[in-house]
C-alpha cells in the first residue's frame, strides 16, 4: 500500500483528500504547512507527496525545490487552485500539476501514474 503525504493549509482539502485516497487504498498522512517538511518526509517515508503551492507562510514551489534537493526520486504532485503557476519554471520539477477540484478523478489518475513511474523496473 502506497503512503501519500498531503501538504495543504486548508483543513477541508486535507480531509477530502485523506478520505478519498484512503478509500482508493492508499495510506494517507497530512501536514498543515511546510514546517519541517523535509524532516517529516525523512521520518514518514511517503511514496508520494501532494503539495499545495499557496500556503500561509510557505511557497509550495520553494518546498518542491527542497524536496527535489534531498529526495530526488520522490514523486510530487502539485495541487493548486491556480493554473497560473503551471507556467512557473519551478513547477516543472513536479511529476504532475493538478488544479484543485472536489472531483478527485484527475488527481487519482496523476497519483497512479506518478507511483507507477517511480517503481524501478527490474
């Protein structure tokens, strides 16, 4: 069972993702912001991170750079309400980019693709 870390400052988003992704068969852990995120990833060892871009006091694109520096192969799905960030050069370091929606079909598809791509082929 893949473990997913959801990093978002909106509680209703964390609850929605947690519920839906748990139902889809994933183990879900959440973080309210980027505080000590690298330590958290090191400790929890998630298989994938869902990362909000605009959080109070944190820029998800900067956090993405930090994640890439330490956990190069860890899949990261950027999830935001704003599609303007798609053009940001920093966002290309993410495995996927999803616009927030209450329909998680697209997000689940991107998660499955990112997890599949991260499994080393034998």
